[in-house]
C-alpha cells in the first residue's frame, strides 16, 4: 500500500492523465468521472484519498464493502464487482450505482427491495464485450431483454453500461472493444424507455483507462495506479 505523499501524487497524476486523454479526444475533462477501486484498501487510506480529491469509491466484494461503509457512509460508493442476487439486500440502499447487473433475477430482487423501502436504485448493465467465459456480463445481443425488464420496473433506473474487455497487447484490438461499447452506448442513449436514462459508460482501468477515454468512457475505475499493488492473499 502507498504512503501519504505517494497517494497524493498518484491521484494528481491520474487526474492529469485523464485530462490529457480528454484533450487528445477533443473532449472536456469534466465529461469523465474518476472512481477509486478500493478492493484491499484500508479505511484510513480511503479517507486520505478523499481529502486529496477523490470523490467516488468502488468496492468489489459485499463482505469487504459493509464495514467500510459503516465507517465512511458519507462517501459516494459504487458496487463494481460481480453481484450474487442473494447479496443485493445488503447493498441496494448504500450505493449510488451498481455497475454489474447482468440478469433478470437481479432486477427482480432490486425491484422487490426498493419497492419495500420506497426508494430507487441506479444500475449499469455489464456487457461481456469479449465473450470471455471467466467474466460476468451479458452478450450484447441480450441487452434489449434486460432493458425491457428494467423499463417494466418502477424502482430500478438504468444509467448506462459497464465492461471489462479482454487484456490485449494489441492497441487496435483493445480500441475495437471500447468502440463497440461506445456504439452500444450511443444506440441505447437515443431510445425512449421508462426508467432508462443512459449517461454512464464505465470502462477503463489502471492499464487501459486512457485508451478507454479516447474511445468514449465517461467513468474510469482505477485501483493500482492510485493505491499501488494490493497485498497478495
């Protein structure tokens, strides 16, 4: 884990690189949000990161998120990991965005919980753009089905899409995945559904966030480049 000065420098460096990527793409830097991926990061480091200008934090595991939320409920939290339907009840009222919706069952569970609590929940549909069996997310051809499901609910709001593309050394292949996601994003942005307000394209992590921004990402999820390598279990 990083020390205080390194953390501050890392955040400044990532923000600068986001700005430069936006300029290269002819975009405004305020079009891209930075999320700090805090898997394996302790509460004190998260507090410091917030003081150094990081505003959004994302967790991958429910059991790791809950104690952090108890200590830092005032931060903006997103859930960015694979989400089992039976864990939704623990997080639906604590996060401002769930990035990893990929099944009708998750939507049903969210709708049930939110209806009971009298609140809404914003989500992204995760798309498995590289068709990798080891990753969550749906095939792009199945997006219509999930959007229809969300438009028929009254408490779940679709804000956009998330993806984790295959690891690629070939820059053009990587760009191809991100471009395909941007096409999907633009296509559904134009359509008029209930409870659908497409504005977030969450793609790009520590190794590829600049390429993702150049190809249209509106939110990048950065862990290692901010917090350093996590301790291996």
